[in-house]
């Protein structure tokens, strides 16, 4: 059973045939909301909106540990994290779908490990490759079957939020080697690794980052909704192809 974590622009999964919802009690407190279980084209899946069902939880206050523990508790086979990002690299345009392959973490003060607390042994986890290679390949293959162009191999910069970055900060991220910028990629990815969950991210470019392209003079929020709606329709189609059984699937439209 695959799990899908939705971010901004994907607060529900319309192609999930819901069977039930479950509030999971975790050692780390409450998750962002009840887990939503169901089927996509006859195959089991579970959905969790990262920012809550009313999109009320800002990035720095998401209970990432509770979210990931709840999914691990249900023994999901993998986690697909969907999130909107700003583009730093010149060839990435609003509406593009990106599969990041690396992370640079600029967040601070977030609970970023499952291995803390009184009496917990110090535990070091290899994080050389933060995303699961096989799951990334499967996502790419699903996109190719649908003739959806997916951009590969981008470095994701995780910033604290909820404010957006200054133009100077984006210049710094570029010098550091970042290609896209978002606020929720960490500690989600490392917690998945600590819990031995296969984890990969699908990023949707919502806008050019501050000081770049159409955002040279500032972020135009009024244009983001349309861009995300169009692109998230493609993300839903990719998820359907990845999760579902072809024999039980009807073609899914790209719009939401």
C-alpha cells in the first residue's frame, strides 16, 4: 500500500475511492489529520494532507514525526511526497513537474529525528542518497507512459518558512547548488529513512523563486492557483498510474 502526502495544491486526492478514515495515536502527538484509506484503480492507498484538511498548519509547525510514524505503523510500502516549489534553475518553469534527487537543509528548530529522548542510544543514519532510487524510477516510468514530461535530478533546498525568501537568499541557494526551493522536504525525508520507509518526492513548480523570471519584482500570488491546479491534475494521473491496476482503471483527465 502506497502512501501519498499532499502539500499545497493537493489537499485532497480526488481519484481515491475512500473506504475509511483513521486517527492514529503516535508517541509524538497528533498527525496533521486522520489517515484517509481507500483504493486507486482497485489498489490500496492512503492519503495524508501535510498541512491539515483546512490547510492551517504552516511548514515549521507540521508534526513530521507523527505523520511519518503513523504511516510506518500501517506498514506502507512507500511514501510519495507531493509539494509545490519555487524554481531557481533557469530551465524550470511554473507548471513543471520535478523529481528531486538531493536535498540541502536550511531549516532549524524542527524535531528531525526519531532517535531522541531519555535513554535513546545515539543513532547515525546514512543519508547520502535521500530519495529512494527505485521509487523515483517508478514515478518517472509512470510519467513516461502518460507522456508527461518530468524533470529529473534537481537539488531541493528546504527553507524554514512560512515566509518566502529574499532575492539575495535565492542567490545564495543557487551558489550552494540548489535548483528548487520549498519548505517541507525536511525533516520528512530523513524521518522516512530512519523508519526504513521508501520515500520519493514529486515537486510542482508553482513560481519562479524571488528575483528570478516572472518573480523578478516579487511573487505574484494571484497566478499560483491556476498553475497548481493544472499541474496537480498531472500529479494525480501519475499517482493513479503508479498505484492502480490497469485492468481497473479508467483514463483520468489531467485537469482537477
